[in-house]
């Protein structure tokens, strides 16, 4: 380079700068976050009526099968009335079978409590060790005194019942609302479904209809499977109690069958109730035998009977049935356990239809060629192009 040549100036270094967010983008993000928070708050506040809607939907889908069957021979309104009348009469009939023996047994227990204590004290006196403990702590006299006071405390039950009156009234109010909602769903649900399916793309409508119909069948099969499972529990309970000579075997079998409809905890509650009855009849042999039978049967029911029945009812794998019940019970308690299996079956049906659709529309394209965009709906406006400011869009082709 010659001495007289001008030196070249260094080029300015371009420092990358972070793009500034437009105020419109910031405002849209803030509004979206606020709307999400408001929606979550509203769902939390409305969780009780939302739960009613879920239960009403479950009842409506379960009763749609009997209603459709009756509708073949009579008007739909009459079919709905008969189906829901049977739904209401079932718990009333169960109560008529179970409540009178229970009241009678409780009254007899209170009246015969002194005799029971005397029998226990005679048994203690025959044992040297227990007799020594009785003399030291005066257990027998205290039990005798409490037993004589027991009939006088039956009048206190009225105050206890009055304290739970508000809970009973609120439960009846919820049950009536759930039944009314489900009646509306059974009466008009099909029209609502047809309207919703009509809003989808024409090529999607048959698959959506088929998926919804299969979900309805799955829920109905689940209810039928639960009734079969409860029937098995009730029949086996009646046989065992009859062999043991426990009185009121039929009402107790009805109680076991009813509680067996509640997943996970229902059978345990029923077993405890029946065990309390066996304490006052043929103790301790009947109590020990019943306890062993209840534990063994619950294991068989939870691992064999329920998974096999529900697998055939909702066409879901036994492992998925167990996992869904555990998840539902952990998240939402008894209601979650009750709805977990049909919910899992519904998800399985929806995923299967989606997968079949993806396989049906899959097109083998050459390497490097993207899949074509789906065609817009006939009533959908054409997509808008985001052009730079000052650039006119091209004219429409004739």
C-alpha cells in the first residue's frame, strides 16, 4: 500500500438488538391472562352446579338406552316418565326393605344391652385373668350401669337427626335438580347433538356422530356392568349369611349390593356394617368367618370381577380400568371413582376415531413436498394476506 493512499474506515459493527414488543401484543397478552384467571375463578365458584351437570349427563346417557327401548312401543314422553319413575322407586324400595329391620335391631340392641353385658360378665368370671382385671378396674359394673342407661339415650337421637336436617334438605334439592337436568337432556339431547354435529365440517360429521353414539353405548354398558357386579355381591352375601345363620340376610344382601355400586370404598363400608350385625349373632364364629370372607371377596372383586366385567362392558383394558378408578377416586372422591371408567372409555373412543381419521387422510407425498392445506368451508371467507404497508393486494383472478 502506498503512503499517499487514504486509509479505509472500518465498517460499523451491527449490534443485534432485541425486538421491541408492540403495545398491542402486550395488551393482548395481559387480557388473555386476565380472561384465563376469570374463567378459572368462575369454574371454581360454579363447581357445584358443574358437578350436577356432569352427574345429570351421566344419568341421561345411562337412561337413554331404556328410554329408546320403551320409545319403540309408546310415546317418548311416557317412556321417559316410566324410566325415571323406576329410577326413583328403586331407592325407595330398597329403603322399605332395609330400614324396618335396622330400626328393629337397634331397638332390640338398646333393650337387651343389659343382658348382653351380663353374658359378657359371666364369660369374664370364668377366666381367672379376666376376673382379676374386672376386680381391679370394676369393668363389669361400669358396663352394666352404661347398659341400663342406654335406652334412656334413644330420645337424644331426635336432636342428632335435627342437626343433620339441613344436610338432608340440601341433598334432596341437589338430587331433584340433577334429575330435572337429566330429564331435559334425555328429552332434547339428540336435537342438541345433531345441531352441534351440523356445525362441523361435512367430512367430519359421520365420525363425530359415530364417536358420540359409541360413547353413549359405552356408558350404558358400564351401568349394566356395575349392576351385574352389585348383583353378584348381593347374591354371594345372602348365601354366606344364610349359611352362618345371621338374621335379616336378604336386607343385608341388598345393603351390600347397593354399596357395591360405589367403587373402592362401597364394599368396605358394607362389609363393616354386616360385621357389626354378626357381632350380636353367633359371636365370635360368625364375625370371624364373615371378616375373612369379606376380605377375600373384596380382593377377588377388585382384581378379577370388576376389571373383567368392565373390560367387556366398555371394551377397555383391565389395567386402564384400575388406573382410571384410582385416579378418579384420588382427584374427585367417590364421584370421580364412579365416573372414571366411562370417562376413560370415552377418551379411548375419541382417540381411536381421531387416529382412524388421521390414517384415512394421510397422503404419501414425495420427499420435500409438504402436505396440502385443508380446503376452507364453503361459508368460510378466504384467508387474508398480511402485506407490508403501502402494498396493494393482487386483483382477484376471473
